[in-house]
C-alpha cells in the first residue's frame, strides 16, 4: 500500500461513539468469508479466555481487569450472566482493586520500602480497573469510598511535561477517563500532543533513528485523541483534528501489505483506525483483519493470554471507546438484591414454622406472623411477607457483608447514621441484640424478631 499522507480531515470521520459491526467492519472490503471467520474466531476466543481462569476465578499476571473488559466488549450479555462463576470473577476483580488500594494506603508511611515501585504499579493498573468497573456496571468515582477517577488524575498531574516519555501509559489514562464518560483536562491532552513527532507517530525517545516503531503506542494515542475530540473545547478542535490526522497517517504509513507487524499491533492499529473512522479506501483493512485471524490458534487463543485479551474486542468490531456505551446495557437491577424464588408453604405441611416479625417506628407497631420452611433465613421470611401483604415492604442494598436493610415500610435509614433499622430477638419478653444481617439469621418455629427504627438499647 502506498504511504499516503492526507492533509485534510475530510478523509476522517471522527466520532468516538461510532459503532462498528463485523458485517461492515472494513467497508466495501468486507467479504462474507471475513464475516464468517470473525464470528467463528470470536466464539473460540471467548470460550478459550473464559475457560482459562486461574483457581481464584480471575486471570494471572494482573490481567483480570482487562480480561473482564474484553469479555464484556465482545459480548455485552456477559455481565447479565448471574452464574456463580461470573460472580466469583467479579468478586476477584474487586479483591484485586481493594488489595491495591490497601497497599497504597500503607505506602504513605514514611521511608516504606518500594514506595515508588508501588505507585508506578498502581498507576499502570488504574486505567484498566476503571474501565473494568465501568464495563461491569460499577462506580469508579465512589468505589468503597475511594474516588479512583480523582486518584488517576492526581497521578497524571505528577507527570513532568519536560520529562514525559511514557506516552502509552498517559494515553491509556486519557482513554480510561474518556471512555467511562469523565472529562479530560486539556492540559493532559496537551502533554500528550507534545510527544508527537513530525511524521505523526509516538514512541519513547531513542538515540538516532528508531528501527522498531511503537505501533501500540501510536495506536493507543490515536484512540485516546479520537475519544476526547467530542468533549474538548471548540477552540482546540483544529489542533486536535490535525494531530488525529497525522497519527492516523502514521499508522497507515507503517503497514506492509496491510499488516502492522504481530497480531497485537495489527489489532490495536485496526481498532484505532476504526475508532477514528479512517477512510477504508486509504488502507487495507481486509488484509490487516486477515493477518489477525491467521494468528489464532486452533483452541482459540492468539499466542498468549495478553494478546488474546487485546485482540478479542476487535473480533466483534469494537474498541475501547465503546466502553461508555456499555453503561446503557447494564441491567437496571444488576446491583440490587434479587428476590429469591421460594417454594410455596402448604398449610397441611407439618414441617413448616411460624415466625413473628414485628416492626416498630415510634408509636406505630405492626405484627406479622409468617409461615416459612425450616432453614429459611429471616430475610427469606421478609420476602414471603412482602409478597403476601401490602402492609409490609422493605428495601436492601448489596454490601461486602451481604444484603443490608435500608428501608422498611417506606422509612429509610438516616443517611448520617443516627437512626437505622436494627433487628432484635425477643426471648421471654427480653430484647436481645442480634449482630448478624437478616440473611444470616435463621429463625425456628415460634421465634419473634423486632425491627426497630432506633439504636439498640439492650445488653447482650
């Protein structure tokens, strides 16, 4: 392919939210054979990555976050799977993030060993964690009380502009902020643009001429610049458009017979050009896609775990700017506790139990006698009563300790914690505090439990 440097932005349709489907992934170059191969490859890659979790249900070498994001980009129904396996994978993601945050707090101790090494590790992983949380319907701005977005931007502010050389990491951070719908400060973009060479490429400084071009760096920079185009100030658009055009032409000029080198470089370059909307007539998209597909092994991987994770979104015609679209695919009730499907209680069943649930708020006292099956929790019995009576309703939220009661009969917990719904066990007319959640309390026949909108006044 000729190395054509295009001077006008007319050849590029820049739209960070533009959707691409495999049926038109390469425009007029898209053939039925290519589409069939993409569908086949995506299924095999999905199966391989899903089946290659570690024993903790995550992926080795810190790849859990990027693997989760790629799975969700490849198949947006993945997050809706409520199977135990998926839930354990998401739990492992959360544990990895919490572990990193805990080490970060410890690293604030003066003279602690490996302080700088840890901060570099945290900064390198934060963009992947932020994108993974967003892709799985979790809030990275308030993750267990920690604002990961603010943490990332603080790290980015510490970059010295005159010494900035890790353009990949800087661009990845911008991509994470933009693709999750957060604003990107112009100074961060300007820092990135300062590293663009005359030919439009980006790579770490090296003495003399660089033989090995950093296709991955130029690709992630192009993706990041394209993503932020719609959110930047209008007076900077000309500068940004010019840089996008130069970066896109940099990639096109490095292709040889449609290939950008290895499978990862091919995938990242194609994703960047697709995100930018680069005119298909100016590059050999079909050959690049074919090169990617030719590197897939029979069992579905692309030579390594990391390579497979990087390539998977492309098999569905997607790129990381599509992450912000995933927010609209989240089930509305995904983070809410689901009402259990409980077996019916037969009146003639001698194995049933009868439990009293009392709700007291001020002078208002309500008693509910609930039939249940031995072994059911207090929370199960509350669901039974809510189903049977309009006089009893409650709400919960998911916490790391399980379901937490936030409201009963429309009366919500005090946001400042001065008054909350607490549960007590009435035994021989004595009120005993219970230090368990409703889901961990297992009543027996004849038990009496009191929900009280107050502090617990009784001694254990």
